[in-house]
C-alpha cells in the first residue's frame, strides 16, 4: 500500500511540476494598445461629466458661474464703449439665441445629448426655454445705454413666431431685428450665414461693438465685432 501511495504521489508531482517549469520559462504577459485611442474618454463618462458641469457638482467647473463671468465681461466692455461713443454712431449688440440667450439644457438632457432635430424642433415650438440670466442683464444694459440689439440665430424662419414668443416670455421684450436663417441659406455653414448677416447689419449703418455667442462660428468671419465674447458650450459644436 505504501509503495502504491508513493508512486501515485510521484505521478501527481511530475504532472504538476511540468507546467510550472514551462511557466517559468515563458516571457511576461504583454498587451497591445493604441495610446491615442485610450486617451478618448468613454462616451457615458463624458455625458456624466456634462451633467455634473451643468449642475456645478464636479471639479471641472460650474456652467452657470462660467456663463456669468463671460456675461459680466461683455457688460463691462459695453459700458466702457458707451462712455466713448462717437457722434452720430449707431452701436449694435449682436446676440446668438440658443445657449447664449436661451438655454435648451432641459431638451438636451432629455434626449441624452443626441443631435435629434425632430425633438429640438418640437421643443422650440413650445417656447419654454429659460433665459440665461447673464444675457438678460446684458440685454437690459444695452437698452439702458442706447445700443441696438440684433438677435442672430441659426433657427429657421419657420420658427419665428415661437422664437419671438419665447424671447418675450423671458424678458426680451423688444429688439431692432431678429435674424433667422431663410430657406435659401439652408446649405450655408453657420459661419458663412452669420458673417453675411453681420455684413447686412453694418450695411444699415450700425457699428457692431459687441457680439456674444456660444459657438466660434457665431463670432468669427468678416466682419467681426469690436469685442466678441464666447460663452462656454461643451454640449455641441456647430462649424
């Protein structure tokens, strides 16, 4: 019996020791990855960060605070510019609407930040987008200082009635002009469309002293304002 046990033990040990020996001879495990791709954050993590930024609950910043800071810079410039107004000058303030004058965050969060044009159009027709507080202060200051306000939006002409109703409902009672994208310019980029619109404002004899928008395409392109203020917008990009 003892001989059989020893023979069995030797067999077990020989079987177990052979793989251990092989493992000791093999190189360390390696992994292949693409470093640039690994630096791209997971989409769900990015969406969570967007919500935290809006709610001011992350180390990445506070959306409302950042909006206010930029609005105050715009107000400060407008006051200085008004104090140095030239004789016969017609100063103009150009304001984008979406994410500059009105906030669509409720709709964006509802569709999980997707580019859902049908959902946005339905939201726009409700005319319930709240005002961005800093822009409302800027608008009122422009009126007090005698600057003409031009709203320049990429919204289509078909949404004019709803947009006017939304603006007035949020305290933007009057303006020099509300410029909306006409059907014949549907294929133009935002930069092309808004640059041409600013040129048309200047052609009316106005001097664009201040332009405020959340997209670079709201601000760039000739002619540019004397001072342009870019609001933060990590939610979407319009070229």
